[in-house]
């Protein structure tokens, strides 16, 4: 029953979340799961569903804005790549159509072929340039996301290590420190 009381300490405050607060919620979830009572004759545990769901909803709602922005950047990158591929396809189609029109006239066949090939090369070069820029942009976004996630992972590991260290000392050392 004391686990239920400890898990219920989350408050609905409109203050913007900080990484430390999100880690506190994660720590509360870990403590709640680790401290849950076992179901007899089973390896399952009993948890307070409402408290656990409330904490998970809070965690989801309070994710740092950088993660939401990173998710948005990935979606934008995918849309950008799709648009550039479509533009490249349209350019190639126009080049082929123009090439077909020029080839149909017998006295300018050579000029038409040369111009169509130049347009195709230009379209392919433009498509490659656009694709490379999109990849560079995506790489930068992923590096930023990776840095944020690495920082969060380091903080979670430190909090878990501290939790395990506190658990090893035992409850009697906590009482003497107070």
C-alpha cells in the first residue's frame, strides 16, 4: 500500500517540464514496478493501473520539445525528399517529352538529342544535389537528436545507479542521515 502512496505524488502543474522532472517520473515508474507485490504462484506483479497510466501519460505529455521537434524534422525531411524526387521525375519527363518533339523533326535530330541529353544530365545532377542536401540536413538533425538522447540516457543511468546504491545501503542508513 505504501507503493501506491508514493506513486500518487505526481501533481498536475502547468510548469514546463525539465529533463530532471521527467527522470523523476521514470524513476517513480521503475520503483513502482520493482516494488510491486508478486501475484501468488506467478512471476507477474500487481500494479495500480490508474497510477501507472497517469504517470505514463504525464511522461508522454512532458517529453522535451526537442524530441517533438526532432520527430517533426524527420517527417519534414521525408516529405522534402519525396517532393524533390517528384520534381526530379517531372523534370526528367519534361526533358524526355522535349527530346521526343525535337527528334521528330528530321533536320534538327542531332541538336535535339544533344539538348535532351544535357537536360537529362542537368536534371539528374539537380536531383542528386537536392538529395545530398536533404541527407546532410537529416544527418545534422539526427546528430542533434542523438546528442539529446545520449544525454537523457546518461541521466537515466546515473539515476538508476544512485537508486541501486541507495538500495544497497539499506533503509537504516537513510534514517540515520536524516
